[in-house]
């Protein structure tokens, strides 16, 4: 660089014309990688660090030498791996044992290739723009790769729009009650990116969606340009017609500000309907992406075709994606009908991206200190997910009971209600491992006090002890929310660890008359220590087995404009609320886990969080899909939501079977609590509505039995089997059948769960994970694999008695109910009577099963049946341990390798691996059934062709 500068200076002194120079920046090798100062480009410095042979950390900053705040999500350090650095022309390459990362010395662009030179990730776009937040300088950043690619992308967390393959999709990474932002993306081509940013981010289009009038041309119902026609009906009569440029009742302030002043406030009106009608047009041809954000009833019609008919509870709106094709000079008809009961509605739009950029891997964040991400190269999707966990922390093995059945409701109002539920399950012989006490066990004015309402819960310790006597576990709901009048709030506030603005604003919640409240900030270690200490004496010491950490987005004040909301969740020790917008759940679960780890050092913990963030799995935390609703489209959305969460590195996921909230038309029988002060439905509902409600719950239950965590929960309509399904009904028979099947499969399920710790595995698997070379498997969004053996195809349409099922290529598949063996690589029509969900097993699978038990470890020495699905070779590892301690991390477990050889017709039960564990069954009986075409698995639970005694030494069983 010095020589080049002198030469340029000499030319200037002589008055010579400057030639076009091929500039090239400088680089320096560091202990863990390289630092590059490119000549041009948005980044002034590019730093690469080797984290593993297959993982490279990339940092790009706008100032040389700028250091970033230490990561919240990653805990890995650069490895001591060997790497080489070599310059070639205007680029410098960093080569590890597994990959080559190249940086342009001209402009700082990066690309990544295999050792053989095949490029798998190439930077095509970059943007680093200064922004000011809270009077301090930050950056807005974007990085795009592989423009025009056909690679499939998965992950980004858990979302509610039926998205699976994200190539061409847009995803907001913004925590919400039902939406979980995990900025990790994995490709079907076995590479991935972990985007290290705690703020609001996006996958796909970096431009925020805006109101429809921002980009589109509007015409009202009379043909007048500039707006849509809005008609307001009250009690079925037209009350007002006016022109509106946008549909924008997105937040409570919007409703207050834009609702027609000619009408009474919306909250004072009943039987309201608003209809927007007109035409939309654009001069930019192509497929435009749009969003309907709504609660209550909304029906959208485009060009005479109904696009969606949706309902959500009024206080919890969310987005529904849709697409509209525009051509110049060809407006489209648009009609939206909304029936509000205090809810919200908004329609958003974005112009189309250029096709190469649309089909790319692009990530962006609205606030950052620099571009900061990790590139992972794997040998499989599982291997890439393993890279995510290497960076953010391993998934510890959850306690075995967590994979049994959980009964919950919003909420058990007394301890006797809760205990009566456990007793009823035991009396009926229905398996149960966990009962859940939801919120509001405290006095009405004592949220955050951790006190108990003695009138309703006179003996919480006795309640816990009785649950344990009944051989079940009990989980308790605890929030990061505090009423301002509580001592706990005051202690945290005195130390500067409460976000006080919501209290200062005088905002009241929905309980009783309403109480001033806010959330604590868990970002300082002192705050986390105080939070756990406040829990310990009043809650932890009572002996609860697990902790439900609700509202971890956190939703400090629902339906608040985003700019206002950011002020409610800050400041933190890291700066304004925008900086840590998405990361609350990681620190909140850490607060509880760290405290429990100190007090119960060898106990496996279990935390359930409504939100998630990279690294949350290391805190013994699972996630769930929030306050969904009992609608068929919402059931459909849960399938891809769960698979996407799993492919984002979070294997323990669950959902509210039946949907958290339901329409009043479904509210029949003995009703329970509602979350907010609103009227409940009529105890007498239409027969057809009751029929639909029951079928919806049954279909959701069948799906739930084959998800990582099997958990029934919801408000108003009680969710216990005996409350949902009439006695002696086919519905109850089916629910109990799937419940018992879940427990029969516990040896398979727990062994599959063990792989999440030992092999960075996943329980709920996208088809592409096991069949990456099958193009037909990449876009399937309503099926998944449960472990490696089962193909699950939930029924998500009312009245459906069959459904199409794609059977991945490269395998043969057994119909679980009939035994028919089918060749993969095609779509079949599966029979789906109301009492059965389509279920297939891969040929070559070995599925260990046990007896029906009342809880997971009731009969540890019972004979196990090994079902061998003939037709292909196969392997499985039967895993067992004590189910509750962390001794497994020190080798205290048993793993028995199982291998089926199709050619020789031999099952080998291998020698036991591991050190063994306290209470291990040293000698046991294995029953072996060789499943052949035509043999129903559903009718042969206890059938066996051979029986052997196993004492830890290898044994073979011949067909």
C-alpha cells in the first residue's frame, strides 16, 4: 500500500494523467483467521475467524478495528484448527480442512467453497447504512447470497404462514406471541447461516412492507382513483360510507385515531361489519407479496376469488400472507370484509423484487454494530444443525417424563380442580405424566408477587406432593411481568432492572379493574439472580418439576405501535430496546436455569418458553407456538411451524392441541376461564358447530401424538379427554387409542430424543432432511418425519376422510394400519377415517415398543417388542438411562445397537454400550416381529415371531 501511494503521488506532481489502476486492499493473518481492508465496498474491514473446520465467522464493520459487543447467542470460541492463508490475484483465501473462504481485496465480497473448489455460497449483495437510534450511531445491514438459486432454504424459527421451503419467501424475524425468530437458515445443499443479530431482522426482502397506498394505485367502487370505498355497517344497516386510502387499524392507537368520528368508538359498538371494495393496480408487473394482518372475522376476495376466510381472537391479531399477480393496465378487484369485536385489521404490500434477488439467501437487520454471521458447511442438514448447536450450545437431554402426555388448561382455578384431573386420568387408566398449573394462582392484585391465593390454593406444597403421589409431574407458570405494587417489582426497580415506562404511562392490564405493570430486564446478571431468588422460597422450594415461562417475547403491552413498543422494552445494559428486541427469552430462561442448576446440580430441568432465540436450547428450554386458535387453517400452519422450529436447531417444540382460543360458536358445555374480560359463548351451540369442534380437536390430537411434546391446552372449552369427548364415543376411543400408542412408542421416542444430545439430532423432521436428493420432498409443508421411521400426514380439513400423501423416493413405505407396502417417489391417496390419521413406516425401520403404561417409567423391566419392517436394511439404537439426572453426560446410560440385514434375514441385537445407570435392567426380554406386506401394525401391538433373552451380549434373531 505504501509503494502504491508513493507512485500515485509522483504522478500527481508531474501533472501526468492518472492511469486506471487495479487496486487491491491489504490483509493480515491473525491467530484465528484473517483481517482484510478492502479498497472499496460498504465494509471498511472484513474479519474471518475459524470456529471449526466447517464453520467460519464473518464480521464486516464500517470502521477499521471496530469491536462488536460480545454475542448473546453464541458461546463457542475460535478453534485451534489448522488453516492456511494464501493470496491469489485480488483475493485472499482462508482454507480449512473442510472449506475455502475467499475475500475480495477489492470490495470485501466473500464466497465459500468446498476443498475441491465447488462454490456453495457466493455473496451477491451487501448494504451497510448508518442509522441513529437513541441519539447513538448504529448500522442497518443486509447481506445477500446466491442470487437466482434453486437451493431450498429452511428454518428462521417458528412462523404461522404455512411456509416450509423459504426460497422466494419473506419472513419477518420479530418476536410475537405466536411467532419465534431464530435467525438460522439451512439449505438442502448442506450449508447454513447463523445471523448474529438481536434486533428485528428479515429473511428475503429487506424492505419493510407498507400500507397498500404506498406502492399501489387504488380505485374506489365508483371508479374514482386514489382510495377504496369503505362501508361501515352497524346492526346490519349501512351507517357510513367513505373513501379510505389504506386499511390501517393495525394497532390500538390506529383504531382510536382513524376509526370514523361519525360513529361511536368501536369498543362501544356491537354487530359491526366493515367492507372495503375497489380495485388495485401496479405498473410493476409480476407476483406481488401482500399480507393481511387481522383479528376477529376477515374474508378477503381478489378478482372474485376468495383468498382467505380467517378468524383470530380480538386481542391477538397476526399476519396471513397472500400473493397477487399484477400486469400494467390491468387492475384487480379487491374486497375485504371485516367483522370486528374489538380487534384489528391492516393490509400490507411490497413491490416485487428482481427475480434473481427474490430467489436468494438474503438476511438483513434494521439495527446492528456490523455485519455478523457464521457460515456452516455440513455433510447433511443434521450436520449443519449440529454446527448451529456447536456455536450456540448443545441441546441437553430432556427428562424422560417430558415425552409423555401433558394435561393443561387455561386454567385450573383451584388446587382441587387440578388434583381432580390427575385422579380422573388415573381412574380411567389414561396415561399422564405432567399436569400444568397456568397463570393466576396468585391474588388478583399480586401478579409477580409469587404469592398464592390461599382461598383457592390453600396448600400448594400439599398439591405438589399429591401429584407426585399419583406418579405425575407438575409444571408451574411464571412470568417476567410484575405489578408495580409488589415488593418484587420494587426491589428490581430499585436496582434499575425494571422497565418502568409502561407503569409511568399508566397502562393497565386486563385483570379485574386493571393494574399497572411491566416486565423486568433480564440482561444484567444481577437482575437474573434477583429474579430467581424471588422465585426460590415461594415457588421453587415447593417441589415443582418444571417451569412454564410465559410471555417471553415479551408482550409488555399488546397491540402497541412498534415505535412505542420499542420504548417499553428498554433500555438494557446493551442500549435501547431495539438492540435486544428479539433476545428476551434467551436471558429469561437463563435466569431460571442458572438458578436451578446451582440448587439442583444433577437434575435435568425443563423450561417451556413462549418465545425462543438461538441458544435457548442450552437452557433446557422447549418452545411452543403461542396462543393459536381453533381453526383448521391454524392447525395446518402448525405443521410447518413445528418442522421449521426443528430445522432451526430447536428440537423440543409443542403446541396447544385444539388451539388456544376458539370462536364462541364452539363454546359449549362446562366452560372454563377466558384470558381477558370478555363474554363467553352460549352453552347451547348448533349441532354442526359442535361436530366440527370435536372433529377439529380430534384431528389436532392425532397430530399432537406425533410431535416432540404431546400437550393439550386452551382456554374456555376444557381440554381434558372426558370434557372434550363423550363417553363411549368414537372420538374418545380414538383419543385414548393415540394416547396409548404414544406410550407404546416411548422406547422409540426416547431413543429418538436422546439423539438431540448425542448426535445433534431432531425429532420432528422435514422430509428433505432424510431425502435431500428427492425434489418432491423439498416443498411438502403438511407432512413430516417423526424420527427416521415414521411419516406423518395430519388431516387439516374439516370433513376430509382421505388426503394426498407424498411418499419420498428412495424408500418403500408401510401403511401403518393396513400393512400395504408402497414404493416411494409418488403421491398416493391415503384413507383417513375420522378416527385415524395417515401414518407410514419406512421399510428397514426398527421400532422398539413397550406396553401401555400410566407414566413413562411405570414398568422399566417390561418386555420390549422390536418391530422390524422388512424390505430394506436398517439400524436403530435403543437408548435408556435413569430419565431424570445428568449422569448420562458422564456415560451413565445404555445403548443397544440394532441392525437388520435384509439379504440374510437377520436382526442383530448388539452388545450393550455405555456404563449403565442406576436402576438399569440388566437382563430383559425382547420380542421380535418381522413386519411383512399386509401385516397391520395397528392390530399387532403384542405380536411376536421370536422371543430372546438379552443380558448385554450380542445376539442374533433370524427371520
